[in-house]
C-alpha cells in the first residue's frame, strides 16, 4: 500500500501527490482487499466549511485519499510553508480512472446529477473511451435515508461495479459515502466528485485552459453563475484566515 505524505492545510490533511501518483494509489486500492475507500477533493470553500464548522473535519479527513482540488488550497499550503506538489482536479482525476478502467477490468457506476445526466455522461464517455467499463447509473434525486436508498444500494451491488462516482455536492456526497460504504459489496473505491457528471455529460463546461492555468477557474464559474457570489466569499475568508494562522504559528 502506498503511504503518502500528508500536508495539513487549515486542519484538512491533504495527500501530497501529483495526479499520476493519485491515480496509482487509487488503482492499488481498487485491486486490494482493503475496506471500501473514499476519495474526497476539497477546495478552499470546503476547507473553509470545516474551519467554520469543526464537525466537518472528521468527515472530510476520513477519506483514504484527499486531493487538493483548487488553486486556493495550493496557495494556502505555500503561505503556511508546507507547499503541496500540485492541484489535482477531481474531474480530471475521475476521467483518468475512467480512461484506464478497461485495463484494470474495473466497472464504474455513476450516482448523482439530475435525471438523464449520468446516462448522457456514459454515452459521451463511451465514445471517447471505448474500453471503459460502465455498469450502471442512477440520478441523485432519491430519498437518501429510506427505502429508495436501499434500492439504489441494491442496484449498485448487483452491477458489480468496483468504482462508484457519488456526485451530490458537498457535504451530502461525503456524508452518503460515510453512511453507506460498508453496505457496498463489490465497490472498492467511492469518489465524491460534485459536478463532474455534468462536465462529462456536457451540460456544464469547464473554464477555458487559460483560466485553469492562471488559477482563475473560480472566477470563470462566477462569471457564468453570478448567483455563486455568496459562496465565493469563502475564498477570501479562507486566504485571510490562512495568513492569520501563519502569524499565530510564528
């Protein structure tokens, strides 16, 4: 089993890996007899959520692999003097697992999104990656605490999938994984990947490469969805708080 260096960024313990290392770790987990593992991909907004509600730390830090999905997290790690190697975008990490799933004979199940989104994602990805193995889909609109949830778990188990994408948004997806992963029989790895299914399906577009390269993907999302301004205010609070933490630790 790979043992990664952990970097503490405002209380969240990130794995200090580049994308290829994260993918290698994931496949080792999938092909092992370990208990069902989880991959969480916190950005600055999610870390700030933990800072403001400490109960979330235990949930987020429970994952087998915690990837820094955001330039704000990378900046904070540098401010604190413990720089992470690079940003590992969850949507890219997930797509790399999809691309190589055939090589590992690992079935994939998509759970989340509006009705029809997961199916559209499978349709597009099957063309792009013909060797990928897709076992099933279900939208995210079901009672996650009742009989509907039991039926969804039965469907996942019957599919034989080894990798489960759970895309409800934070923290609903992380809570669902924590509450249900021990009920999954064939799944070896659960990925909490927010809006990734919408990106794969083409219903949401990622920022142009220049925005991503400059660490301004958050700004592009804000331009496309001005209603996100309230949520985006978590980023400046996070960065200001990081500078304050650095001064306290001196």
